């Protein structure tokens, strides 16, 4: 489903009064239209020579948009309540940037031209790598859809915490891989001031993530139905048993890939990198950082998730499942795409003889976190924490309840 169909499906989901619906629609649609302004702006800047050969001019122009786009939004949006929400302006600026990324990746793939030559020369040339193009595609589609969903939710005065957590996991993960990979890869000597434009994409999701995690619903008295669910044995929950098995397999794959990029002398890791994923040895260093993230972040999460599927009352499961589902979706989309992309050296692409195994392994790593997140959000009874329920073996104290 395209970002446009996702957006309009969300717009048609709520039945509100005629007046409030018109105002809300105008707010969400206004953001959509404002984001499209990036296309003519890029064309004008690229052909006018306004930036010239000044790398700091790109930085100044980028941060000027942080003020200019919210200012335009303020005058375009009519609803006073929406105008007072700072996150509405944040998502508007990020939606504007997503369209910029769409233009950039389309130009890098030769589908259009005449929009971003100046930026690739004086800004961030590493975005022209296979990985840079794939994260741009993800930002231009998945993230863009989420921004439109969240601004629509703000306009309708609805909560968007779950979408927000998914977005935080996705965006933060892309930065965790992209920034270190840029600094230590083959483009380390081509870093320019435009790298500073990525600071908001690190700071904002961290702030948003803290906000969403702190807004987790408080513990509550457990109903009889919830107590019955939490008393059910793992063996009587077939979906959870399957998730446990798939998480174990995911751990094994993540360990092998992590050791492979660390030049482990084991034959299995050498064989895996050579025959199944030669992209792991790409000089850009992005796949190396990606596999290390899986080894040192995803593996501990998988182990924690397995504990949460066994021990009832782990109230953190839903939130962290959404965070890691977003991270896994972004990770696998970018990794799979980069492994096949034409800008990846032919010898580093997926061998035709093992392409089936490659797809099975990588789709498993992409889909399992999505299923786990769906299970936690759709059927949260097992993870509901009661007021007097033990957490890690310690019951909640009366003094803590009052806080």
C-alpha cells in the first residue's frame, strides 16, 4: 500500500461532525501540501546557484527550514488547538524532509534529474551509496506515512502513541547504523558540514521516545479474565510457542552474522559471509554496523522478549515490541535492498545460488518482530501488570503506588 493510500485510509477512518471533520482534514491535508513544496524548492536551489559551492550554506538552508516550515504551517493551519501542539510542527518539518529524500533517491536511481546535484556534491555524498539510497526510500515511504498518520491524529485529537513508538524505533535505528557507518566507512574522508543536519533526527526521536515510554498506562487491578489468561501455560499458547522458537532462530542468525563481520575464524561464519551474504564485507561499513546492532541490541531484546512471553505481567513488552518492530522493519528493508542494489559491487551482491536462503533468513528477521508487536498490542492481557503484581520478583511497594 502506498503512502497516499495509507494516508487517505486513515483520513476516512473516523466519523466526526461536519465542522470538526472539515477543520481536521484541512490541518492534515495542509501538512501534505506543505511537504510537497520541497520539490520546487529543490529545483530552484539546484538551478539558481544560491548555495554555490558553500557547504555551510547547505547547513544554514537546512536549519532555516526548521523555522521556515513551521512558520508557513502556522499561517496555513486554521485550527487553534492544533497550532498549540509543538509535535504537529515537528512532524510537518520531518514530512517535508521525507519528500526531499524521495526526490534524492529517485535521482540517485536515475528516474529523475536536476534536483539534488548540488547536495550530493557539497552535502552528503554517502547518501549515493546503496545503503544511503535505501534509507532514503524508507524515509520517503514508511516514515512519511507515519508523519501523515500522526498529524491526522493530532488534528482529530486522537492518541498516536503506538505509531509514535514504531516511528521512534525505526528512525533511531537508521541513525544508529547510518552515522557510525559514515564515520568509519570509505566515506570517512568526505564528511562535510551537512552531516550536522542529522542532529535533529537523533535528538527528536530520543525525546519523543522518552515521552511515549513515560506515558505508559499505570498498573491496574486485574480482572478475572486477565488473571485467567496469565495463568495459562506457555504450552497452551501455540502462537507464543512459535514466537519463542522463531526468536531462538533469530538469536542464532544474529550471532552468526555479528561474528562474521568481526572476522571470527569459525568456518561457519566465514561460509555464511561468503556464500549467503557477501554484502557483509562491503567497504561502506554500513552492513558491519548493522550486524553489530543485531548482536549487541537485538539479541538482548530477543532474550528479554522470551522472558516476557513466559513471565506474566511484563508491562514493558508492548512498548519495546513496537520500538524493535520499527527498528527491524527499517533494518531489513535497507539491508535487503542494499544487498541487491546496482550501486553495490557485483561481487558483494547476493549470489543467485543462495538467494532463496537469503530471502528466508532476512524475511524471518523482518517479520517475527512485527508478529510479536501485533501479538503484544492486540492481545495485551498476558502482559498487563496489576498493582500488587511482582515485578522481577519484587512486589510493588505501597509508597511507590502513591507516586
